C-alpha cells in the first residue's frame, strides 16, 4: 500500500503532550482523607479545556500543545551548557519511530541552522515542559548546577516563582520568554524526566481540518505539584487514577477523546507508582510506535482501527477519508478475530478490544468492554 500523502484539506501540526503521573499516598493524619488512595497508587493530571476552544472543547486532556520555533532554537544550547549538549544532551540514543505509515510532508518549521538546531527529541520535550507551565503553572525544571544525566528516581516540580502570572502571560504571548524564564531561574527544562510513551495522529473528520502529529511523554513525580489553570485555554483540572478517570468518563462527569481514553486504560496495567516508573526506565531505548487511527463508520456507531487490527489498511486514501459499512458494530465484531480497536457506542461509551501482542516492550490496554446496561 502507498504511504505518501495525497493532497487534502488537512493542515498537520506537530505537537507534544505530557502525561504527569504523581505518587499518591494516604495522609498521615488522624482525620480520614476525603478521597482514599487510588488502587493504582498514582494519579494522572487531567486538564479541562475551555468549552470555547475550537479543538476538543470541554475535553479533559493531558497538558500539551503545538511545537513552536522557540522550542527548537539554538539559543537553548547556552543554557544546557556545560553539562549537556549535542548530540544527545544526555538522553542517550533517540528511539526511532516504528511506523512508516503515514508519511507526512515536512512542515517547514525546522531551524535553518541545522548544525546548531536542537534534536527533535529535545525540542519536543521542551515544548511539553513549556505547555505544562503555560496551561497548568507546573514547572518541570531542574537547576543548572544539578549533576549531569538523569536523576536516579522520580522527580519533583519546581516551586512556582514569584510573579508566576506575569511570567506565564509573557510566555503565552511569546514562547521565547520560556527560555528567558529558565535563565532567570538558572534552570533547564527537565527533559531527562520525560520518557517516550507514544505518538498519535489526529484521524480524519469531516468537521475539522486541524490535525496534529503529537508525541506523548510520561513523567513520574514523587508528589503532585500545585496546579494553576490559566483560565483561558484551561478552566479546571483534576488528579485521577486510571480507574477513577474511567469511572468519571462513564458517568459523564468528564469527556475523554479516544486517544486519551486509550492511554488511561493502558496506564491501568500498572498496580503501583514504582512499577510504572521502573517500566519507563526499562524501555528507555526502545522504539516509539506512531499511530494514525482509521475510522470505520458502522450502521449504529463508529470504530477507531489501530495498527495490527485485521481491518486496518495502510493506505494513504484514508488520510482524508473514512471507511464505512452498512453493517452494525456487533456484526463487525462477530466477524473478526484480530483486534486492535476502540469501539465508539456514543460520546461516553467506548470499548477497547485488543487481541494483538504489544511491541517493543510496551503494553497495550486490556480489553475494556462496557456492560449492556450502559447501552
């Protein structure tokens, strides 16, 4: 099958997102906690997007946003010196993308001075750290005087500096101010605390032309930092374990887009915070899977097909088109055996069916099927 991009209306934008997982323990007080510790032993930061946003209005998402030229500026080299610098900035060999499909055109956002521009795995991490600050007021920085290389254990967010609101307003107006903030604090973005996790491309939709090629990183923190929503793009937040987030979604308290739901269910595989952190360290040099869901519209619902599913076609025609059938979803499910798909019953009811083996030392979600009473 061809993997070249056909002319179409979509404008692909490169982006980065960060899954913040914080250890969560029972407070050592005589007063019973308002919420018991989650079964998984950690909680995830979910930000509620403003209902006025053009992309995923009202959704609960992980912090993230579009890669800016400032994130890959050669000006960062001076801040990372003398401990870190090209070619790998102490990150080790960059894992390569495991998927050749789809092949997308270059967006023209690379630094003209290729001999000094930052590597992509560094630039995307800076983007994710910057967006966590812009949207949530969380500073994932470390002092420049810190020992070279990754920290031996989970990290901590930096205490918010005086004048947080003013600094954030400057960064929102011009991302180049994020480097100036880091220099002011004598810190660098803690790129070593961010672990490669996944990459998702926005599937085709007739109702939208903005689409994103997003790198997902996971960051483990020893404790949850204070969160300050910007009250513009982000209007609220919550710390939820994977099981809590799933229940909130099914009870219609929050809405998760399919990729976020998939990642939440993937994280439900881990029984403890330490298990999750060890897992991230253990696959640090593995390749990265990059997925474009292909949408199959059925007579009564929708299915997001993922690589490995028997109906998934690596065909560039589906970059700007949908698959469709007159059959009902139940019929499609009964006919198949090799599944890697998210079944969309309605806005708050998703099933995940996975019968394929995970690749590259990663994990896929366990099958997650809603009960008939929800339908």
